[in-house]
C-alpha cells in the first residue's frame, strides 16, 4: 500500500536514502511488479547517490541485473534475442 513519504528519518521503515524525491523506491518496485532481481537493480540505482558509496551500489545493481539475465537466458530459447536475419 502506498503511503505518503514522511520527512522524518526512521532507519528501519523510512531511511533517508529510500525516501528522497517524494517517491519511495519500494512503491515503484511493487507498482511495476519487478520481482526480486530487477527490484534490487532499481533499489540500488535509485539510492546510489544518496547512501554513501555510489560505485558499490552500482556494482550491486549490476550483480543483480546479471543474475536476472542469466536466469532469463536459462528459461528462453537463446535465438529469441537474435535479429531475424541471424536466426536460421
């Protein structure tokens, strides 16, 4: 359930690095039905500049994105991502 983002800091329910900009990251993740891996990508990218270690959070986002790519690759026909002229 979406609740208005409070201006007060709560390290568990409303940490500053999750509530900047008027939209709480979890609300976007749930609204877009991103699931675990892609939700974490969005979470780490969105908060990277607000948490303290920008590059570390971008690396974490990349790690989760790679996991999702690998998971999806195992579930689909590898030729599905190729341009039509390459598929024989």
